[in-house]
C-alpha cells in the first residue's frame, strides 16, 4: 500500500504537467494562426513559434523593414520572467545619429551627473518628455522637425518603452500578442510613423499653415496627402483639424477609416469620443458694455493647463471643452501677423480680420518652439501692424494642441 503513494503523486504530477504542456501548445497554435494571418495580409515572412523557439514575422511593409518576435525578460530584481512582443523597424537614415527615449523622473539629471547626454531642443513639452541622446545639438534640432517631434511624442505616449533613432525604432510590448487585429494595427501604426520619420517635409508644411492659424488650408493639404498615400498618423491629424473646425461628421468618417486600417488604437478611440460630443451653440456677439469686462480666466493659467504636460491631442481637446470653450477672456499680446477676409472657414461667412497674436510661452522661454498664440477674430475695419501690442476681449472657441494656438472668436480691441 505504501508503495502506491509515490505512484499516485507521480501520476497526479504527470497529469498536471501534461495539462500545462497542452495549454502551452494550444496557446502557441493560436498565436501561430494569428501571426500567419497578419503576415499573409502584410506580405511578411512567417516563422511559427514552438516550445523552444519564438515566432517571427519579417519583411518589408511599404519600403520599411519590419521584424516582429518575442522575448522573455526578468522582472526587476526577481527571477520571474515576463514575455514581450518586440517590434523593430528600419527606414532610410536621415539626419545625425540620435537616440530618443521616454523621459522619466530624474532621468535627465542623473544622465548629466553620470556623463550621459540629453540634448535640449527648446521645445518644453518635448524636452520634458523625451531624452535626446546625440552629439550634435544643432543638427539634431534641425532633424527634429514638428512632424518628427509629434510622431515621437505620440509613439512614446502609446509605448513608453520605445526607442527611436534617425534610422530605426524599437518597441517592446508586454505580453505575447495573439489577437490578429492588435498585431496588425500595431505594425501599421509603427510603419506609418517610420515613414514620417524618414520623410516629414510635406506634413511639416501643413503644420506650418496650422501654426499660422490657417486651419482650413492645413486640413486641405493633409487631406490631399492622405488621398495620395494613406497614413494613419496624418489621417488622425486631419481628423483633429476637422474636429477643431467643427466638422465632426467628416472627422468621424476619417477615424472610422483609421480604425478599419489599424484597429485597437487608443488615440482613435479618444478622438472618436471627442468627435461624438455635441458642440455648444455658437457664441452671440457680446453687447457693448459701459466698461470692458475684466479677465475671466488668466492667460498663464490657461497656457499651463492646456499645454503643460504630456496630454494627447484628444485629451487637451476634452479639457478645453470642459473648462474653457465659450468663456469670455480679456487678454493682451503682440501681433505676429494679420489679414482681412470676406469669409473664413474658422470664423464664419461675414467679413473680418484674422490676427495671430503672441500671448505667452511655456515657462519663461521666449523661443519660437515654446510660444503660444491666439488666433483672434476681429472686426473687418480693424487695422493692425506687426509687433503692435494689443488688448482684446473675445470668446474661446477652439484649441490646437500641437501648434499651441487658442482660437478667440467675436473679439474686439479694448
């Protein structure tokens, strides 16, 4: 009888081990099916995973070299290992050698203390959130155009373990992805970002128009780019511009296309939520008071709340809608540019004057990359000169997170 006890334990242990092996094999089979499906759709070579060898996808997607595999890493100081899906992409090199990673608390201080490098780009949001490791600050500054900075910030917000260079990007995502939609969506989004890192010039021009307050022309250029060569990142930029212009059904249609092309994108979910939120009624022309109204909300407070930090674009839009849209402000600033219009996609079909006014900066910096502007709708008979100091009262109607523009409608000089 005593001899049977070890045999029973052996059988139980063997049964449990058999179930575990069977579970591992089934998981590997499901993963192999999903990876084969994605590989076939994107034209990638597929190597199936086994108990002793990770799966692999490799090849080119729209000219970008893509490798997807899995690894195990130890978690901290423990001996427990965790699985990760690893995406590596290589694109034609441009600009100086540079490595871009997520900025973490005290990282920059300790890097400098220990001889590490963190180049300051003089873009406060970028500098606060990205470690820029390179030897040539001037060339790196030229390389990090507005489009590249936006792509890097978006990538590091979605995948904070990412590493980006002037020729490659790498992302480690926790867990082994067995959902074909998630895997397909991640590859497409990363390829689209890689293409912009390689050639951002056309998008840079659209962003320049947006920075100058010409939101309609910027959206039109982005639409032309997306019609010529679909890119989920620039489609999201176009949708964002349409949301800011109040063209929410058109933005929703674009976001549906992005979702179909690259599913499981949290940024798309956020913008769809914003696009589905009803707009408040347009503001009525303010009555002419005996004395001009005083400040309803401070400009420095507004700049810090909307642009300080690492909010995604849709999060800034949600914050603006919740706390600022429709509020009357009296702000002052310096005129950068002005033009008269008979009708304007931003401010309506009646004649008026559109002024770009520098109203402040992030922190104490006066550098171009940290400046914040108000795009101000003034009466048609207003005449302004560049560098003129003005004070105006108007209604907050829109915000542009990336260009740091705040749109002020139905304004008047005070």
